[in-house]
C-alpha cells in the first residue's frame, strides 16, 4: 500500500471493536477507516521511512550479499570516525545501539559493581544487568524531569566498588534534557572507578543550546557514548548503532561483540544515510510539525505534557494507563508502554503530520466519551 493510502486508511481496528465501546467507525471525522491498519505511535521510529539514498544503497548492495561485510564495515567505521573527529579504533558497531549498551554492561561488570541510573529511564540497561551481580540504584528524575546528577553522584561515590552510571540524554521515556554542562562537570571531576554510559539515541533531534555530545570525552577511558541509526536515520528495522569510546575501552567492549554483527546491507545504507545531507533537516521539520499538532490538541484538551527534545512526548492521561492503551489499540492506535512510576502519563511517538491529525481525532473522541 502507498504511504498516502495508508494515511487515508488511518485508524482502523476501531471499526472492529464494536460493543459498548465508542469507535471511530461511526465517526464523521474518520470516514474511510479500513480494518487491519494501525497507527504506530509507540516505538519512537522515524515515520518518513528510509532515506531514498539508503534504499538505493541497499538495492545496489544486494550484489555483495554473498560476501562477508569487511569493506563496508571498514568504510562505515571510517566515516563515523571522521564525523566525530576520532580514530576508527574509537568506534564500536552494534546490532542497534542496544548491543552497545549490552556490551558496556557486560564489559564493566565486576562482582562489586553498582549501576546507577535514573527512574524512569530506558529499560535495556537494567535488563542487561540482570544476569550480573550489579547492585542497582535507581535515582528519581528531579523537578525538571532531568537526571538528578547530585543524587546520582552520591550514589556512585558511596559505592564499595566501581560504579557504572547510565545517563540517557535526552531521556527516554520523558524526552527531557539534562544540561550537558552539568554532566561535563561530573565527568571532569569523577574518579576512574566511576564509568559513564551516555545514551544519545535521540541526539539529532535535540537542538537546544544547553545540549551537546559527550563524545568530547573520548580521551577518558571511563566514558562510553552510544548512538543509534534507528531514530532520526529511520533504520530501526535493519538494526545499527555504535559506541564511541577511548580505544582501550572500545577494545574491552569488543570482547563481547558478535562477530560481523552489522550486515552488509545495513552498513551501506548507513553510509548513504550519513551522506544524505537533507535527511536530518527533513526529519526534524516533519517531527516539529507533528509535535505542533499534538501540542495544540493537548493544550486544547488541558492534558499536561513534558517539554520534549526528541520524537516523542510524555503526556498526562486521565484514568488507568492500561485501559487507555487497550482503548487506543481498539481504535487502531499503538501508543507507548507503561513506564513506572509515571503511570498517569503516556509516551506518544510523533508520526507524520497526517498521522498526528488522525491521533488527535481519536483523542477528541476519547474526550467526548469521558475517557481522557
Ligand atoms: C534511549 C534509547 N537507547 C537505545 C535504544 C535502542 O535503539 P536501537 O534500535 O539503536 O538498538 C532506544 C530505542 O528505543 C532508546 O530509546
């Protein structure tokens, strides 16, 4: 189905919901719903899809699908090193940035390590820590919904052994920023027994002058930065991420890598995406437009939301989150999962402007039904 048709089809499962549930099937606002179509506003993907240049590179790359991906791997690593002004030895590729998080957690585990992280934050890091004897310390976000670096600092420095500090900036699920200068202050002063895993999966969406990358700390062996091709680069389905770290630290991470973890097609696609100068501005513009549509509706309905520096928004709901999610699903909309303890909020990914208009129609229906 063409994207346009998909958008026209819009919200659909609602048509099947029936019963006592108010569905959009009867609504004047959504006349051409088709069963089976879903709005996917749940995984913070880039709704514009793959860059046309990346798509071409994948098709051309099929000619080499029978070969191990040596040259394309070297080429992409060199391009990433040039992008960040570092050496190829500083780059570690991952099967998604989640593999970089996994390698970091594994490489830095000791029998006495403490893992310090925000609450709530992205769940992959504590998940990867489960098989290891990490002592988990979760530190609630502060009043700005930023990382409470002071409290995290106390938690790290009071550890009996080494500490691994996970900083997700901007933070998932809140979309909020922790000012980079505050992180810099801590990194600069921290002893080498405190390691920092800085997750910059949404880096390219954030244009705030108080935000910059922690790649500047690459000379410190206790800093690892994780980046993703799943978000602004629109490649979540074909999996690629990377870490930037001191060469010794990068070497430690590689002890836990899956050999040839990035396949040839994703490597050539990533190189093409990096060289597509229009990709980031295009994606930012679409995101800003979708975000505006959502913000206007949330304002109109009096539903509070957190300031987002990403491609998703954490907004208040009324009532039970599980019920809200079920009702959205019944109306053909997938929304974000629960992020305890923020269970009176829902995380919504920004889709195309047309998709956000559709979502707003559903939200208004929900208001009419007294559900939000
Ligand atoms: C903060 C954060 N880090 C890492 C990831 C993992 O991304 P990838 O698809 O690159 O593995 C995600 C995915 O949603 C994320 O939100």
